[in-house]
């Protein structure tokens, strides 16, 4: 009897052939394509959408096939939001100090497919080489649950475009934090065509498009920054490198200025900022890679409190304003700044002393 004989019509549709060894191979037809801004996209056939539970398996040459019955499911262990984000960050510098290149056909050294859904699967620690975009959103796989609105997004949640008609673009990004209190844009990690792994500001899902918010089941509903929740106790520092933009970059530039480096606080991580970071790292015996990560932040920050003044205070005021405190970033730690720091510390479960020390800095920079 044919191995297809006992399959349902839907399952039969997803199976397109038998290998030389007689093993049925399920095909998820994925066609690489790019949007105008270079973001990664996935186009899948009807069969692939219906049987997205099957994940492709790498062969020795890096090309992908799919084996029947090998469902790419999530591991049973839970994962903290900060751990997930830290896993995502590893791909920013994993390729000789640069981002992991984008590919819908190849897998990276860690065994995960180098497209957007493979990247997310890696960050979540799912089975290798990872689910496709539709599989991440499919409730039957038990990987994610759909949120009611983007206002519920927290660190580590996903925005997934899985509903477009066959032949249209599909994509998934990892939400990190809101850019500011207006919630019109957010910082995200994504794997996109041409660029590979990126950390940038996005608006996917904020307007009337096909992106929907999802929460990975592994992360549960607890804190980690976003939606008014308290951050986890181990809030992680952001990672900044060439091309990064926004308030975190501006704060880093202000802190570099406070250390004696001539950098414009324009919020754009360009060549001059990178050069200043490298010089600072060398002066502190750090790895001089031009990336502002946990080790560099811990050396760069300065404790400021009531009566302090200068660029480091401006950096703290810049961060507080991201949370909507409306301070004048004048570099003077006066009564208004003290009140804002106190309110922030109360809200985030920190020691309420109105002093911006290491833990308050880390929470200011990492908990949104």
C-alpha cells in the first residue's frame, strides 16, 4: 500500500514525494524575497501553511529537507525574558563580530535556520532548525498565544505577519521595549534580508497592517518590561553598535562626554561614536569591539544624585523622559529630577534613595 493511502486530504496535500530511501518528505515551499526596506519575508504555499508544524531538517551541505513526524516543538523548560533577549543579541556579533547573514536555506553554526523564524526559534530555544513563521503563530504547536492588542506587549513577545494570502510576505520580529511613552514605535530584534540580524526601531503592528501580537508560552505572563509590568530582577543592559539609534544611544553619548570624549549627543551611533567607544574600552581594558554591551555599560555609567550636574545627569534625564517624566534635560540634578528618580524606583521595585546608581541605571536602560 502507498504510504500516502492512510493520510487525510490535508496531510496528503503537504506531502509531495518519497525520498530514494522510501521516506516521505514533507515540503514547506518557502521562497526568499525582500520588501523595499530589506526586511526578511517568507512566502509559503497553502500546504506549508496547513502543515506548518513540520520543521525543516538540515542536511550536511546546509540545505533543508523536512522529515515526517519530526514536529519542531518548544522545550518544556521555561525561559526568562532577559535570557531570551540575550540569546537574540548573540546573533548581532556572531559572524566574526558582525550579524549572522540572512538565509532561508542555510543554518547557522548553532543549528538554527538563518531566516526570521529560525532566528526567533533560536532565541526561544525551540527545536532545531526552527519553526517557520506560520508555525510560530499556529496554536496547535503550543509555542505562542495571541494577545488582545499591542498595548499588552512585553519584552520577548512577538509580532507576527502570518495572515497574508499565499504569495505575500510573512515576517516575525521580537519586541524589546517601547521607544518612548507615546508607544508609536518600539525597539526590536529581527533577522531580515540583506542586513541579517538587526536591532532597530520598528512600527510593524502599530498601524493597520497584518502583524498580530503573540506571547511565547515559555515566557508566561510575568514581568520583563512592558505593559506596565515590573521588570525581572535581572534586567539586562541594551546592546548598542553601529547603526543603533534612539534615547539609549543619546545616553551613551552623554556618558562618553562625561568621560571626556568629544561626541555629539544626536542619538545616532555613527563612526565618531564607535571610535569614542573603542577608545573608552581600551582605557578600561575591555574588549575594544566598538559595541556598548553589559561590560562597557558597567564601566561607562556614573552614579548621580541630588546636586550632581553635567552630561551624566543629562543621560539619566534622557532615560527618565522615555518613561514620560517630562524633565528638562539640562544636566542639573534638582528637585524635579529627584522626584522623577524616586517615582521610577518605587514603580520598578528598586531601593528608593533618589540616587541613580548601577541598578537604577540598568533598569532605566533595560526594562522598557
